[in-house]
C-alpha cells in the first residue's frame, strides 16, 4: 500500500512538473513601422523598429505608443481576444506641419505649442492671451459706463446756473473723464498683451519646430537581389545610403 501511494505521488509530481514546463498559452501581436521609431506597449518600452519579432501576449487590451522626432505621437489600442488571436499593426507616423504649427496660434496663442507637444508653454500662451482679452473686455465695459456718466454730467454742466453747482459738476465731469481715459488705456494694454502673446507664440513655434529625420534605416547585408562587389565571406561589409532632411 505504501509503495502504491508513493508511486501515485511520484506520478502526480511528474505530471505537475511537466505541466509547469509547458509554454504559457498566448496570443500573437506583430508590430511593424519605420526604422528608428521608439515603441512602447502599455507604457513599457520595447525599443525601436524593427523589433526582434512578434510578441507573445496573454489575451487582453494593449495600448501601442510610438514616438519619433518631428512627428506627431502615435497611439493605438488593440485587443487580443483569445490565445489563437493573431494581429498585425503597421505604425504610420504623420510629420508635423510648420504651417499648422505657427498659423494655429492666430486662432489662439499656444495652439501651435499644443500641436507640437509643448503643453506647458501652450497653456502659458493660452493664459496670457485670454487674460489680456478679458482685461480688455472688462475695461471697455467700464469705459462705456464712465463715458455715459460723463456725458450726463456734461449735459448737467451746460444747463447749470448756480456757480457752486457748476464747480461741482465740472470736478465730477473731470473725474469721470480721467477714469474713462484710464479704462481706455487699460483696454489698449490688454489688447497689446493678447496680441503680443500671439506674436511671441508664432515666433516660438517657428524657432522650436522639430527637425524631421528621414532615412533608409538598417539595410541587410545580403539582400539576395544585388551582386555585391566584395567577397561573400565578409558579412560585416555593406552598402548603406541614407537621407537626412531638416526643415
């Protein structure tokens, strides 16, 4: 009986060990894209294209994030439904447009910075222009009210007969006029601040516009399509042509 139990225990242990040695069931995700693009999966860096090969992943949702200088960030979510699922995602990055970068600031200062991914500077320019416009609007409303009061006082002054009343109305009218001019100056200052934010944000977008890098990427040594002018026993030799564009 003891021998039988021992044999069953050894058999169970061997079965469990064999199960542990089996590869985990996983779905397949293949990622392709331009050479040199930085790739992350759910925030975990994978390196740059081309990757070593397809990824074996458990079923679930995965967010692909790709970055490359001079291009808009790429983000895409793929869902692997089962262990037999196989999906291929080809990443295509869109290069930034210099025209969009500066001209969008004409609508609102800082939009070009947001477009280029400079969020903090974009919010600074947003705040400055909106603050300037709100200040100008409030000052203009106040100036309009002061102007209305000033015209009323001027009318009363022209109709006044009593000397003391004339002096009081004159002083009140002068005060309203000076306040009106102060609000007019504040309005103009607010408009200048808003316009300055637009101008500076345009210059900033032009000066900080990222360069666009382009190239042929890694070239295999033996393509099988061309006759190489060197000996085939020297795999470290290769012909490599590349192009770099800077805008």
